C-alpha cells in the first residue's frame, strides 16, 4: 500500500526555521513527482510546492517563494520542505501529496502541524 | 490565479437522499486539445487527509463508490452523491489543475439531516 508519513512539525517562533519530512513507501518513489499542500485552521487547501521526479525542477506558490525550499532524496524515498523566515500565517497542517499527474494529488500523508507563534 | 468557488458552504441531507455540490471556476478548465476538463474532487473526513474521488471532472478514482459522480464542463461543475450514507459525512473540495498555481475551492461540509 502507498504510504506517506510526514514528520518534523512543531512550534517555532516568527522568523525561525523548520524542516519537515515525508517518508514514502509502497510505490516507486523515484518515478513520481511530489508536492506539499498546506491547510491553515479553518481555511481551504493551498498548494505550495512541487518537485519533479528527479528533483531538478521545482515550483512554489508566491506565498512561500524565496522562503521555502523543497528537495528530495530518492535513495531514501524521502521528500523535504525547508521553511525559513516563518510567519504566523504559515501556521498550518502540512501534507505531502503524490502527483497523479499535472499536480492532481492521488495520495496524501496524514500531515504534520506547524505552528508559528511567539 | 484561477478562483474556485463552491456552493453551498454546507448542506444537510437525509440518509439515502441526494446531495449536490457545485463548483465554479473563474476561467474555463476545458482543454480543447484533449477535450477534457482539468477538475478534481476530494473528500476530507475529520482528522484525515483529503482523498481523491473524481478527476477529469467525471472519472471516478479507483475504489470510489459509484454513488459519487461528477459532471459539468468549462466553468461549472457538480459533485453528486446519489444516496447519502453515514460514512459520506465530510468536507468536499474541488480543485483545478489547469492553471498555475493549482487552486482549491473553499469546501462544502456535508452532514446528515
């Protein structure tokens, strides 16, 4: 079975940094593009980042470009999101999501909560 | 950005009755080259991640019960649950994958009347 398991969330102060991870299993990770999607409390889902299967091509939403960096390690079947200069509005559950194609998401992890607060 | 607007925000339906959720996009999601609408629907139950139900506006994902159906084209789309079951209580989201960035509707909460 396809499994995506996020980790690394927590409480961080404004301006701080955090790296969240996603461990993938049950499929050939290196063959799939991957994404990060977040959901702030009571808000709609927001796509924030995409990475190609090789890791060479990345894309970001305007809201996080320049502050967040997506990467992957295909040897470790892992996806990462480095988040710098965090703001209160970045408080959300962060999901990793597999790309069925063209950023339609067919499998999601359970999510990891990131809270930005002093 | 393409804005996705769902209606209603919430609805209560009796068990066994039909539930209908609408989704409107700010621009057409129809791609003439492949004659498909780049629109998906997700179900999110409390405490769970979203689950893909429908893609290409009307194609059910593997394992999705046939009481779920999608329709529409261009800018107006509908998700129908033909006979609501207790396990269908959830928030439903539409998502466009036509333009960048990909965007979601605000969600429609379905409850039992």
